[in-house]
């Protein structure tokens, strides 16, 4: 239940801020408290929706992994094998499911089209009807909610397709980069067998994606393939950026360019690269933000493509929600992955917003401050758009992302002795 928008009452706001800063509390609770302290929004229904979303995503992954396991057992000769793939790509699908579940719930009176049961309000079940003591009334309520029940079914079909398509693309990238450690099996596999298992898994997933795509309008496939093609432009630039980083560090300077020249080019071509043509839902101000173009091409376009898949399947999504998801994912990429991987990325001359700042900044503390500022800028704006689109779950997720970061691993962080 929402308590309204804007700043919360002073005592409650102070308590929420206090709770958000307590490391002893669960991150999920701290994220809710931080979001409430910021916006005054306390929506308990969003937390129930999160539980439904988790159950739905788990069922998608169980089905996909079950099909992969059957293929691995057949191809590798195992009687029983468990398969999992380490990825963070499903978060935007989860947020979109939550956003659309909320719409279906708000359009119903007396019935929950997500859990398929009668309700009093805000998704709470009416136990007497759930238990079947009044089946006639239950069936009447379900008929009255049939449009929303059908809507949820359509949403989940697209969400399943997006989940498996995103996993398929991520698996292909991992295989192309010979990164097989994210393909987890029990019993564990080594060497050539592990590589073979990865290729079998990706091939089986590709077959499933193609089969599902056949059940949608061509525009759904076109939206996905267009996003993949645009994202690949960032991959194509990877070697160029690696060379620039190596030169900036005084390594591999075959061209004769000085480190100073390379630093200037990193700022111009990576940090402040300019967009050519349209940039999805991004405003002109946002397009001028540090690292916006490179990170939009790196991760943003994939998730805009995902949302276009929903739209192509005749499921409307507000631009403000799309905006929130794209900016939250860019923020998460920098604040979580790039911060965590800083040491390895620097050793491998992998240019990211984090490794770039430790090249272009005057010293480590300045680089640290800039990484924090850039990450917060994207996540703060994502929360603004989440509130605009009434997607409280997305706002809480952005807070959760921020609280999950560990910038203390970076050189120049307060209290760190480098």
C-alpha cells in the first residue's frame, strides 16, 4: 500500500534512513528503507509481486536447464547431470514482469490474474474461495478477470522468450571468449568435456529460442536481432579500446602514439563519445553523460530490444519504465561488474568506465570519486523514472544495486592503504 509520494514524514524518514545504513539488516530490507527515505513510497504489494516474479523466473530457468540437462545426458553419456549458468542478465526481465504484473493486478477487482485466485485487495487471497468452499463464485470471478488472466499469459510467453534469448546470447559470447567457468555442472566437468558441454547447452537453448520465436510476429524477432546487431558494434570496438588502454599505460605502443595522446583519445572516444543519430529513449542531457554512448551500446540496447519485443507482441510499455530499466542496468554494469572486476580488467587491458577513470583522472582518490559519482548518477535517474512509471519494484531494485556495490576494493577508496 502506497503512503504517497514525496519525502516521508520526518520520524519515519529518519528511521528509514537509519535502517538503510545498517549492514546487519538484509539488503532487500535496506533497499526498501532507502527507497522510502528517498521518495516516501512504501508499496507492500510490490514486495508480493517480487515473490511472484521470482517464482516465474525460477520456472523459466528450470524448464530451460532441464532441456539442457536432458541433452547433456544424451550427448555425454551421463545418467544424471545438473546444469546451471551464472548470469545477471535476467534482472530486466524480472523488472518488466513485475511492472506488467502490477498493471494486470490493478485492472482486476476481486481476482489475482497472476496467482490465479480470488482476492480481497492488493493481491491478498480469499482463503475460503482458494480452498474451494465456493467454487461457483470463484469461477465467476475468474471469468470476469479473463482478459487480465489472458494478458498475464501473453506477458509470460514473451518473458520466457526474452529470458532464453538473453541467456543464449550471453552463452554465445562466453563461448566466443573461451570463458567456460560460468557453465556449471554437477558432476563438474573439466577440459574438453566442459567446453563440449557449453556448446551443447548453447545449441539446445538456440533451438528453444527459434521454436518460441516461430510463435510470435516477425517483428518480435526483428526487434531482438536489431538490438544484437547494434550491441555487436561495441564488441567490434573492443580491440581498438584495448590498444588505447595499453598505450595509455605505456605498453604495446606500436604506432608511436604517446601515452598522453592515448589518454586524450580515451576521453574523446570512450568517456565522452558522441551519439550518431537516435539513442533510444535517452534525453540529450543523458547522452552527454560520461560513458553513456559506450555503455548504452554495451548493455542498454539489448534491454531496449527486449522491451521492443514486448511491444512487438502488442504489450504496451511506458517510455519512462524503459528509461528506468536501461539506466539501472548501465549503473549496475559499472557499479557491480566493472568495480568487482577492476583488477582483472586492468591486468587484461580491458577498458571499462572504471579502468578508464584510473587512467584519465589525476590520481586514485579522484578516480574513485568519479566512479562513485558516475554510478550514482545513472541509478538516481533510474529511480526518478521508476517513480514516474509507478514501478516501485524497479526503484527498489536500483537501490538494491547501489547497496550491493563494494567500491572499497578500488584504489583510492577512503580508508584503503594502497
